[in-house]
C-alpha cells in the first residue's frame, strides 16, 4: 500500500483506505476525508492518475469522472497499485 499522491501519470490503483480525521462524519462536521468519499474516492474504487506533475493539485479519473484533489488529501488516501 502507498499514498495516492505517489502514483505516476497513467498508473491505476484500487483505493484501500481513506484515512479519517478525528470527528469526521460523526456529527462533528465534515473533514477532508469525508469530502474525498463524497467525490467517489472510497474503498474498492479503481482510480487512474491523469496528472501528477508540478506542485499543484492532482488530476484523477474515477469511474467516468475527472476530479482534482490537493496533494495533502491525496496523501491521506491509501491505494494498492493494479498490475
């Protein structure tokens, strides 16, 4: 397992875990982890890294959608690379 933020462009991986922040989704307000799940980044989903260059946000393909997420959020999402 490795963080989503370490994938290179063109690599595919399955989401294994979205690291929860303290109090996330438990009545204490929404955190980044819950926001990631709202965008479709939840355990079992296969994602493809479209762009991971430079210092800005990452561009991912999830199902038929393209989403941009921050590097900080990407480092909290653990994935298993597809063969």
